[in-house]
C-alpha cells in the first residue's frame, strides 16, 4: 500500500486496514424516488429544480454505509449549462451547490453521535465526468471523441479549478474512457497544487479503456503524477473488474477503487439499461463480488449505474471484517516497495 502521505484524503481510511466503501449511482437512486432525468443535464438538472432531493440521496447512501459520497456534478459543466440557457455565473453556482449539498448531508450525518460508531468521517468527492458525459450520447462508452488535447483541456480546466477551491475532500475524475483525456486531466492537476484526484477509468473489457488504451498505461501515468490519491475503474461490467484490478496493480501501488455497474448494458440510442442476452442477471439490486476484488488488491469498492443504496448496504454486509489484501506494494514491485520519487 502507498505510504499515507501519498494518498492524501484517503490515508486515514487505508490505515484502518479495511476497504473504503464508495456510494452507488446517484441517478439510479433519484430515478427510484420518481425524479425524471430526461434532459441533457441528467441528474444535474435537479441542482436547478430539486436540490433537496440530491441531498436526501446523499444521506441515504451515508446511512447505507458509504464512506464517500460523490457530488451531483458528473454531467454538469460550463458548456452543458450554457447550452441549457444558463450563463457561466449561474453554472458556477450550480457546481458549487453540488458540493455544498454533499457536504451538508455528510455533516448532518456526522453530527449524530450514533452514526460515528466504527466509522471515520465520510469523504465528499467532487464528481468530474468525462467530455462524453457533456455530449450526452453515450460517448463515455466509446472514448473516441474526435477532438484534440486542447478541447479536452479547455472543457475540464475551469470546472476542475472550481472544485479545487471547494469544500470537497478530493476531485473524482470518473468514467474516463480515453487515454488522451487522462493526460489532459493530469496536466491540469499538475497546475493545481491544492487539489487531490481520484482517477477512475471506464473500460471496454478486462484490459483496455474504451478508446483502446491499455489500462496499465494510464495507471502508470497516474503513478508518476503528484497528488493522485487513488486510481480505479467504474461503470464497467462486474465480470471485468478482477482482471482490471490485477493489471492496474502491476503498474502502480496507488490504492485501487472499483465501483462497477450492475452488469446491465446501457443502450445509448434508447437511454435504457438491459441485461445481456447471454449473461446472468435479473430484477433488483445486484450482488457485487467485492470479496474477490479485495483479494485481488482493491482498497475500495462501491457501485455505479443501477446500484442503489440497498446494493451499498448489501456490499457493506458482504465485506464486513474483510481486511485489505496486503500492507503495501503492487505485485510487480513486491510488498513494501518504495514508490518512485515524483
């Protein structure tokens, strides 16, 4: 495991020797509560119309056992709000509100003494979705955007720096399907000295990001960067998670956090999820194979699309008492191996 100073906001959780539990899908929980998410802003639309609903879902995940909640900003961006008729000042206000709602839910939860038993103060991660989320066409499951480095840098920079100044504990760059996009985000991080990042990749299979970049390649980029608190994968099929963890662990000893979807497949044309014809699955909350992922080297687990609060509660029960697999180092470096100077 990386030394505490290398993992920033996660250090206290990793020092316990138990896995961190991330939350589940925000949109999944909002839709279950009857909120329609049928605009290009998706769950971020409720920052405008029903912010209280977002705060309530954060509270539900905390009660289910999440050690970290991510903000309702995955699909929120300056150009995205601009296209919906809001100016940049209003967009900044909505992004700031996304953090404030998560912080308020966390602080309310932590103010109740009974909630502190056996727990550390939960974290708030400011969610920064990929360029594909702004396109709102399922491009996070493709990664081949057809744009250059400059476009990606411009898209992410302003939102990233706003989150760096916020009360969030770290920035969660999640569902990133493109190696070029990882490079752009790490470049912005290098120029933002107060920020810590958790980088989570979206992968087509057990080896590659959706644009074809080997997962080991982007893991090495993160390993060489300063202030990357964790790496991992999200919104991938659970069947691929074990192999992806193993590949990442050969490239870095940064903590690995995995939070896949339920196993259902998203159809970008219809905007619906369905179980693959040749796969297992059915109605209700999935049971994710978190014990295996921890044994393979995951330091944290959670859920993404189609995994709601009940799934996180089941996940917490499943891994109760399960220790982290090792006390340090990746399989490629050996236990306790020192990380390179950065």
